[in-house]
């Protein structure tokens, strides 16, 4: 999933250093993560990354990278939500019963698998405009795919289901915005409302990017400060950043994947104000782009069942860390 729009913000590093327990947690994660990254680089997994230049930004994971071009002209919204339109497909959020015990007992996690495999057959419905606070955008998009046809929608649903298994074992109540149980959607505004109505302690939207070949790595998208129309992210900006930093650190450590070489200046983090799924959220929420489906080396990971399990584990561990405080 790649996004562009009138409110698109250029990548920038986090506005403040990691603090308190987060600093300790990330400090513990970084050595192991860097070992995985160094192995990734050593075996020739650079995927055509741009070489660092004097203007490169120092990554919080300890390596400089230079952001390159992003986006292959793919969809703008593809984030999270829905409309009050009577044409919306049926189906309700999928919820799990909380485990009898566990460190996350009493916590609610909403997982938002980006896009829907059925969106391809419902282009008129997903093209309807919905209000995202700052402006209007399409209800949803089809998402991207690898060059061999493995779709982002299939990827996100698979990773989400694996995450549910991990998080339920920790005692969390897990809800989905969609679980392959509706013909299309939900729209981006409805996806946000599902997390809000659940009073979720954390919401993570799962995606994979569709940038050009040679653009590699993951990045976590954080909400910018938006106060316009129905959107007011100011109360969740700080908590969402903490959630995003925890997810990024755990994802790097568990998967060994490097932060994006084309978005975020090597930080693995990107702040956005043009995504309805973030703009309309009233609870801590982030997106994660797990890799670039249009790069052959990233695609090899994204299509691997074993790697998707690592991705699910890494994201889940970040959520657990955030909820433990």
C-alpha cells in the first residue's frame, strides 16, 4: 500500500528521543535486531538500496540510510474505515473470547487487515467517497500485489490471523475489522469506527507497500496532529507514537528486516495526516507496511509462510510491550 495526497508529509525522524521504559526496551532489542540486519546486508539482500550520502538520516536502529522515491502510483486511501451507506456489505467485526488468563487479560486489540480480497469485484462500491476529516477519499482500494500475483489483501489477512493466535494466547480480546466475512470493504472511516467503538487499547492496520523495485524494508505509519471536521488525533498522537516505536523495534528484531530505505529516513517511522484510518481514530493506532511487494527480494519474504509467522510474531510482541507499558 502506498499513499500520496495533498496532505502528504515528507518523511521525518521521530520528534523526540525514546524515553523511560521504551528506551530500555528498545535498547534491549537493538543488538539482536542489528545482528539480523547485518546478516541481511551481508548475504546481498540490499535489493538495490540507494547508497548513503552526506544528507542521510541516522536511523534509531544505528544505521544511516537515504530515503528514495516512493509510490508506484497506487491507491491513496487503503487504510481503515467505512460509510453509513446502505450499500455497504453485511458482516460485523470478528471478535475472539479473551483467554482465561494471560498478561493481556482485559485488554482489547483491534487488528485491521488492509483491503479485502473481494474489493476487486466491487470497484464501484470501493470508489465511493467518504469523509476522512481533512477531505474526502475513496472508500477503500484493492491494494497492491507481487509481480507474481500474490495480493496484499491475502497477505494482510494471513498475518492478521497469525497475530490473533499469538495475542489470544497472551489473554487479549482480539477483534478484526474484517475477516474475509464480507464481500468488500469496510470503508476507511468504518474501519476507524470499529476500533473506536471497541474502545481498543491498541489498533494496528496491516499492509504491504507497492513502491518501485529496489525500494525495500518496512515502515510504521504514525498519525500526525490533525484537528479538522470529524478528525481530532491530538489526544492519540503520543500514545500512537509509542505503539509504533514498540512495533517497529520488535518487528526489526524478530524478522531481521531493515527499516525502509525509501520512507522515514532510516527510522522505520513515517508521520501522515492524509489517512482516514488514522485521522478518525480516537484510540492508539498505527499502520505497518511490512515490505514492498513490487521488489523481488521483499516479495520473496512476503510470500513465505515462515516469514509471515515472524512478521506476525514481531508485530504482536510490539503490541504486548506497548500494553505492558
